[in-house]
């Protein structure tokens, strides 16, 4: 790979370059470090996912890069432009689709997009033409002239996403694009995003869904407590926790069966097996999957332990998260996430 | 997807500012048109106030040198424009909460356009209220006893005041956590402010502490100015205080101060707000 530097010394193969971003909010329970020195670098034309639980700082990063909030310290450049020094120049080249579908409820889909086009200064005729193109592209033709109030959650997200694409942005920011959507709408939106990505748009997306990062991103940055704790492709991250996962489900966990099965899994697996709270589900990482499965099944049979189910699976990013942070991605939230909780309420009461 | 050109000729800063402000104004006006509760607020409420006050209190309250309806109308106008302006605050707070402000702030638009659009559309709403109130007032016997120029000056003064006060409320709207705060605050602060004034009763009928408050109350000056310009003063003596003796100058000074102080404050505040 070759690197080209422009006069500002910015690596032009990298379209987003952020270094040492910090942000501290005051809250009733003391200062909250939303970002504690976060570095981020996104290659041009790639899709990068910021993955982390609620309150990890993902939205704060996006808000800094999209010029909505200023970092307390650190620097950030989008396409070589300093987001703090020249926010307007950044805004001319980015598209943003937020967590909570920032569209106007009383305006129709078309009116929303036309307004955004005018505010990008396309001029009236071009703004209207573009709005209609996007309405058609996002399959909202039938609903385009109805107020957004009556739209389903999935349609709202599509209009919001369309708003981010009124210009062909150099960088598209998607902040939790499918949070709160039902599985079918989520997959539909993923397909839309995949089409965009195929066109070569650089995308920075945040998500708390491991599957979403896996589906959409080339590269995943795992964020927790305002810091990057791991980075790599989905496969690289999965490789960190070994090969396959071997899972068994017992018919009955009583009479020492769970402990016995645990012993057997520990013998053939790598590391400590994980046991569910009822003692019936067990899993362990294994290196030679098929062979380990044979051994485990034979040993369980010899011990007279009956099985509901047994099998192997590829590790998910959930496993990665558990391994990296010691807690699940959907951990219970503490005081630091007051704001996130507030916003959830705001969505519900809408 | 087809390519879109983002470089357009002939956009100078002024035409950008004007066009962005107009785009947001249009958006707000569409919203008003489509939400019936706002129209009720702007249309039905003023009609109700005029009818209730003139018909219910009209017989009981004596005003020197004129009848109550003549006296009342300027008070109702002032009260309505003051309350109408609070809408700028609650609407800003609501936009912030719903995330549309984040959308606006991520666009390369003029930094004052959202505020201009907000205060402009609220001026339109206040103007509609004013026209409806005047028609209702004329129907129940209110008459303008001044020259057309004075009448227009009175209308202009009331609307200019409402416009300037919208900026004050917009700053409040951007500073509070939820739109409800604005509604509650306006109830707690603006009700006393508009009622403890000369809007509905001559201030010399009030107990001394309230009378002193009413005489210095800026709303009283606004009401007094409107009464003068509409020729509805009656013959009651005007309190011997500069602000009441020179109500038009007082209101103009108030409008200037509000605009000079709050327009820059609003623009500064807007540059840092986000629905966190």
C-alpha cells in the first residue's frame, strides 16, 4: 500500500483521522468520561463499525466527527479538514443519519428531503429532483407525500437515511441505524446499506449489535468506557478467542450431571467451560472441533449423561466482547448512562 | 445513484442566510398548518379571551372616560403577543429533543437560519392571532380612534415586541431539558406578569405593592403604548413615571435591548447544542 500526503500532512488514504479524543460530561453523580482518549482511523472507501454497549462513547465520537460537539482535547480530521476549525467545510461533504430518525414528523417524506437538499444549497429544482429520486430509491414512492407521522419505524429510518444521502457524501455516518427496529426491517435496512457500500461510500457506523457489525463492516473497532479496546476484522477478532465453540444441552442437570459434564468439557476443551445458570447448558472453546466433539460425546455417553442437543458453532462477536471486557455487550447500565436512558424515553413518548 | 453537483454559482453569504432562513420558516409554517392544536392556540384562544373579558367583566369594571371593551383590547393584544412568543421557546426545546436540531447542525447551512426561521414563523402566527383578535374586537364594539398611521404603528409595535421576545424565549428553549419546562415556566412567570399590569384593569385600582409593580411592569408600558396609538386611553390619569409617560419610547428601548442582547446569545448557544 502506498501513502499520499497532502500539504496538511494528512494521509489521504485515510479519510477519518482522530487522535486522543476526550470528552467529559458533568452529571449529578460526578463527572462522566464519555471519551477517554480515543483514536480512530478510517481508510477511504471502507466501512468501519464502532461496536460497544450503551454509554461506551460511540455516539459521542460520531457527534464530534459530524461537528455537533467539540472535543475537550484531541484532534479530528475528516477528509483532511479539521472538524473544530472548519465545521462548515466538513458539513458540506458528510451525510449523517442518527440514532433517533431526525426527520420532521409533520412534513411529508418528500418535504423533509427537499428541505435537506435546499439546506445543502442544491437550489429548489435540484433539491426537488433529488428528493424524488431518493423516495423512489428507498421504495417510499407510495408514502412519499404523506406526513412522516404515519410512517412505520422502518420507513422513518429509511427517510432519515435518505436525508443523509441527499448529496453523495464523502463520508456517511450511521449512528445505530437499526436500533429499535424489528428484525425484518433491520435486514431490509442492512440491504440498503450494503448497496451503498457497494458503491464505494466510506461509512462509519456505530452499533451495539454484534451481528450488525459482522454483516456490514470491513473493520470493527470495539469501544468500551470511552476507549478502543480492540480493533480488527470480524475474523481477526473471533480468532482471538480460539477456533470453534462446542455446546451441549443436558436433559437433566441434577445428581451431579452438570458437574460431571463440566469436567468432561474442561478435559477436551481450551480453558474454562461456561455453564448457564440452570446448569443445563455448557460451552467451551475447542481447537480441533470435530475431534473434540467426538470425544466429548463418547465421554458423556460413558458417564450416562443424556443430551438434548450438542453441536459446534463459530464464535460470535458476543464471545469476543465477553472475553475482552469481562462483561456482555448488553450489560446492565449504571449511572453513567443517564443520558442514554433519557433518550430512550424520549423515543417512547414520541 | 446519480451524481449531484454541490457547487452552485452565485451563492453569496447574504443570499445563503436569506434562503436558509426562508427554508426553515417554510418548514415551521407547514408544521403549524398541519398541527391543529397550534392553530387552536393561535386562533380560538384569542377569540375566547376577547369574548370572555369583554362580555363577562365588561359590565363590572369601570374605566374613566371610555368603556371597558375599548380599554381591554390593547391589554388582550399585549397578553397574546407575550404568550405567543413562548411558543418559540417550547418549539426550540421540542426540536432539540426530537433530534431535528442535530440534523440541521450537521448541514452546511447558515448558523442563524434555524433561529431566524423559528422567530419568523412565530411572528406569522402572532400576526394571525392579532388579525383574528382585531376582527373579534370590532365585532363586540371596539373602535380605533386614531389615524391609520398611528393604528399601523400600534400594530407594528406589538408585533415587533413579540418578535424580540421570541428571541428571549428561544434562548430559554435551548437551555432547558424539556419543552414542558417552558410551558410551566411561562405559566408561572407570564401569568402574573401580564395580569399584574394595566392590561385588564386600571392599575390605580390595585393595592399599593401590586400597583407599584404594575406601574413599572414592562407589559404595562406595552399596553399603554398600544392604547395611545389606537386612541383607547380614556381620561384616567397616567402614573407619573417616565416609562408610563413615554410608553412608546420605553417599548422601543425594550425591543432594542432584547434584540441586541439575545440575538447574539441565541446564535452562540445554537452553535453548541445537541440532543445529547
